[in-house]
């Protein structure tokens, strides 16, 4: 199987620059993985204001001796995300072969026998004989803060897809960064009920922020007040029936999906049901933030 993904990361000097869409620079990484040939192919480009042509800072093709080493790299990244302790972690894997090009030094590199993968607060970095390619965790950031790890999770999804078998357990695909950083580690550890509670905590906080509510406002009553068709601060449609529909979706989520598990034992939600609920919350978060941004 061959999979290709493009990862972009934009660096902004201020929040105003984000609104004006004026990044200081953009890093673009193209990653190609081929499970049949055991190939890890990576190219990194830098885009700077005023330059019409991007600069390729690194390009390399690496053939793993053991394709399962890619799973170990993914495991390193998963551990970093789960621990959230800001520790730098590395792993070195042997290669059947490796070649690359470093445009900064203007030279090719041949006969690479091993690759070192490092994870820290900014990127997943590949080091081949001192030559480095990278996938930065974030898509947009201001002064290297607010790392949302969306690219990191997209890389993990990519690896999962390569190793996925029809008889294996299903893959969880979530877009919202807070769900990925807070709820997914609990899901990965098998704490399905806890991951659902965490997901609803995330959306509860977002409703309070977008609707101007206090910490005393919670759950079903919060959703009813926030999305009330007459005077709720969060309404997503002009037609009353649609406003009512959205209110029911949010209120129903808290009433039917969040509240019952809070009073049951840990085995009351299995993996499949957890996936369904987490995707449901992911949808509601996306709609909430998209509509709030348009207002």
C-alpha cells in the first residue's frame, strides 16, 4: 500500500497576523509511505514572504530493514502525546538503505545505514547522518505557542491506515485538537467511558466560551440556554425548525450520551460505541466553532 500526505505549518508573529493571514513563514512537508517496498520518503520545503519559489531544505528516501519499525516511531509519538510532559524522546532504527539531499549544505548523502527519529514539543524530526527532515505538530501557531498537534495526529492516522487489517480494531479519526490531546489518550488506553466524559467536558467548555456562560452552567441546561431558539446566544440557522434541530442535537448529546455513562461502571461503553460518540462530539465541536467564527 502507498500513502502520501502533505503537512503544512504556518508561523505567525501575532494573533492579528493570523486574522490577516500573514505568516512569517510556512513549512511544508510531503511524506510518502510504501508498505510494499518499506519506503519512508520525506521532503521538506520552506516558504518565506517575498519568495515566489519555495526552498527545499531536505529530501530523503529511506528503506526500513523492518517495516514494523515505523510502528515504533508512531509509538514514540503516541507516548509523547499521552504523557504531555514536554520530554524529548528518540528512537534509532536500522535501514536497508538511505539516500537524501540537503539543500542547505548543497550536497547529496548516500549509504545511510540508520535513521534517528526524535519527538519534542515542535516536531517529529528525522535525522540521517546529521541531515534533518521534519513534520511540525501544529498547522498554525503564534510565537511557538498553542501547539495543537493536528499534524502529529494526522501522521498517526497515516501509519494506522498502512497497518490496518480488515479484522483489526477500527480506527478513530477525530479533527478537533482538544479531543485528540485529551480524549484520545484515554481511548487508546482502553478507558472508553472516561474518553466520552472528557469529550463532553471539552465541548461544554467551548459552549461556555462561545456563549459567554459561567462555570456554574453545565450539561443539559447549558445546552438548552445556549441554543434556545428564541434568545440563545448560539443559533446556527434562520429557520426556527433548524434552530430547534441544532438545539436538540446538543441537548440530546448531554442528556442521552454524556449523563448516563457518568453513572455507570467502566464497562458500560465498549470501543465501538465510544468511537460513535466521539465522532458525534467532534462533529458538534466543528459546527460550533465554524459557525461562531462566521458570526
